[in-house]
C-alpha cells in the first residue's frame, strides 16, 4: 500500500471522554467570636480559617472519611504542612475536624482566605 492510499484510508476514532466534575470547597475566614457561622459554613461543605488572634489560626473542615484519598479537607491540611487533626468535642463546631495552622504558614493562609 502506498502512502497516497494510506492517507485515503485514515479512520477517525471518536472516544467518549467522561466529564469529571471537581467540587472545591469555599474557604472563608472568621474571627473566633463567629464560630457558629464558621461551623455552619463548614457543615455546608466549605472550609473555615478561624482566627483566635492576629497571628494564630485554626483550619476547620468536615471530618475526613478514613481512607478517602480524595478528601479535600485532608489535602488542605497537607497543603500547609500538617497531616493530623483533632476532633471538636463540644460547642457549635462539635464533630468537625480542626488543626492549628503552623506559624510558618500563617502568611500563606492569610493571603488565601
């Protein structure tokens, strides 16, 4: 078969590519006295930065599911250099996960939230 004939026989294959929908949480910043609003925001699917002081903050996310490598709360923690979290046991944020933002990530969090 010559090159000229091969060109005439080119077949176009169409593949079905499934659309992947990625939902990213909205990250909002709250002063500590607005913890009820922060909890409401996190329970609605967002992430919250709660400022206890101008230089001290907590990241609050929905409780990560064990073994879920796609959990965006866990990835948010990893993004600022942490991998562990604590569970809020009482108050308006009961049942949510939180972690203290490390001192070396405060400026990054301040710029993003």
